[in-house]
C-alpha cells in the first residue's frame, strides 16, 4: 500500500450539475515529492482541500500510511497545508507563529523553544524570530508558514502554489529550500502548481490534471518523450501534430515515414508528434522546406517551415539565420517524436484500405474545410 492513497475521490459542490473532481485515483510514496499540475479550475486545489479535510468528499476514500482518514476531523489528520498566501497571525512574532500549533496541543515551553530554534535555523530565518509578519518579505513569510506546517510533525505536507506570488529569484530560493528540507527531514510532499517548469524542477513524479481527472502520471521526462495524448503534449510544449497512418511502430504521412521507438505498436489512424527541438539544419538533410516565419528569441531561432504542405513549428540553435522564403534542408530527430491515437477531428470513417495518397488527400480536404 502506498503512503498516501486517493481512491475514486469525487467532489460536487452544492448547486453544481458537474463534479469538480471526478473519480480521482492517486498514489504517493513515502518521502516522495508528487506534483499535481494543471491549469486554473481543473480541481487541483479542491483535491488538496479534501485531503486536508477542509472540504468533504462527495465520494471516495483517502488513506495515509494504511489508515483511512476521510472521516477524521482536519485537526486530527497527520497532515499540514501551506497555502498560496502565508496566512500568518499578524499579532504574533515569527517564533509565536511557528509554535502556534504545538502550543495549543500543550507542548512544553522547553521542548517547543528547542524545536522552534531548530526550524528557524533550518529555514534560514536567523535573527527574525521576534519580528512580526508585516516586517517580513514575501519569501520570508512563506518560510515561516512552511516552518509552522512542519512544526506539528505531519506525515504529509500539502503545498498549494506557495511560490506563485513570489518574484523569480524568491521562487528559485523557495524551491531549493523546500527540496533541502524534504531531504533533511524525510518529508512526503504533495505540491499543487499550474507552472510546468516548477513541476519539472520539484517533482519525483507529476500527475497532470485536466477537467477534474488525472490524465497522465509519471516521471517528468515521460511528458517530454511519451505523452498519452495531444492535450498532454500541448501542455508540455509539443507543437507539431501530423495526421498519419500507423503500422506497428511506423507512422506514415505526407512528410515521410517515421519509425518511433517505444510506442505501442498498432495499426490505424494516428498522430505523429514532433517536438520543436527535433530539427537540425544540414546541406544533406533528409527533408526540404520553405521558411514561412523566423523569430530570434535570444538563445535560439524559432521557425515555421512548410514541408509538403504541412507547416512545422521548429526551434534550433543555429549561427545561420534563415529568412522568409528561404529554401532549407533539414533532418528530424526520431528520438524527439511520439505517436498517439488520432484525435476525433482527424478520424477517417472508412477503413484504410485505399491508396495512401488518397488517404492523405482526405486529411488535406478535412483541414481545408475546418479552415473555411
């Protein structure tokens, strides 16, 4: 059994016809950083609140370390939560804010002060113990909030976008501090964020959430190398989705034939996914195209290149700048490709028994009709 288990949890708010969280299953291992990633409104914060006991479940079960907790009051759960805003007590000093939870639990002053001293040192808050929250920076406030959450000795720490209100430098410092503390204390962390980069930096595993459901869960690299569908791919920066005929591990389309390692071998309509970084220019390149757009973005050039009637969004580090109208030769790295089942708008009704040229022409007609 995993350390934290969410089994078929569902949340429907009163007066709503649709569930906000829909039959969600998720397992988090001990000492793991699991990141729930998703756009605003997908249900990720509601999921955290259900785990913390701040929102009741409509259906489902929650287990921590083998014990069911969804019927346990919030203050009795072995869980602490840090919110987007620090929510510190304005009339209390840093020390009193950190010790608040244990003070109301009756911890002795000697033990509490020793623990507070330890956390102030761990959080890099030396010399700030007697300050009030109005005298702290945003980053310092969030460190105090995290220290207060850890002070009560939780089995799991829930983090609800705690870095979103910080500037870039403070976000980096806070990420590093959370990971450092997680390692030193052996914490299990469940972090919610809408920031793809933050998720990749922080996570042992990512659970991508869309419309109240976990669409894909895996190590960060999975989302860059083998997304489960077009929606996941788009979220992680894939930009080229080419209607294809899949035969085993090979996708054939108007650009060419592409064998992709690791995909589920099948036969039928599919989409070939190509990352923008797959391109490399070469005088002897396999493909020929025409530059439709070129943009310099500081560390690379981003191009739109038309190849056999298909516009490809590609990005390359190159000393040569190509201009609109230029003819270019290039190669495409197969390791930066993936194949998924075809999305509904591309599915062809007839069986693929006709010549491939006619099949691809049908795709072009569909695309033209959608453009009109």
